[in-house]
C-alpha cells in the first residue's frame, strides 16, 4: 500500500467499485443486505436532498475502503449529529491507517457542515477496530437497545 491514500465522495461512476467493498463489509458482519436495499442506498448517496453520504479510499486507482455516514438532528444541540454507519477497509489492508483516514474525512465533512459530533457503533467482537477507535474518539458509555421491525 502506498502512503498516498486519497479519500473522496462517491460519484455515479463509482457504483461498480463501491459494490465489492459494500459486499465485503456485509461478509465481515455476516449479513446479506438485499440488492434492492443496496440500490436504494446508492441512490440516496447521490441525491443532494438526502442526508446520507459515502466516500471511498483509493490507493492510486484502486478502491481500498469505504465509509457511509448520515447527518441527523438532535434535541441536545443546534448542530446536527453525524452517524458514521459503515466503515470498511479491504481485507489484508487493515491496520495501515486507511480506516483512520476515512474517519478523519467524516470528521472534516461534519465540521465543515456545522455538525456538533460524529458517533458510531461497533460490534463488541471488533477488537482490532476498537484499538483505533480508542485513539481517535471517546466511548460514550451508552449501550444500544433496539426493536427490529420487518
């Protein structure tokens, strides 16, 4: 991997290079998101009226990572919060700083748009990623509860 990792927002032309990373992310978390849902998600990333964003990390011309994030309102601040929903670095390239660069890209976009915080979740077994997260963010102390519908 070169030291010249670049991060940029996705464009319409990036669908075919985004999809293998998105599928890799799903394999990592042992899930299979329906193609229809992925198609809707992709359209949302490209819609300027949607609060959803995606960016890709490149090593030269090769896409090596992706991040998805969502701006949302809060009752606690004037500025939006940004939920970093999905972060993925291609297998074999983790631990080389790509994940950090993707998170820092989200931090910069959030600040530029007046957000007051970036937050995310990870699975308790994702200990390798937590080593990075512990260096660049603080744990909130909150535990997630959820009720699934359909």
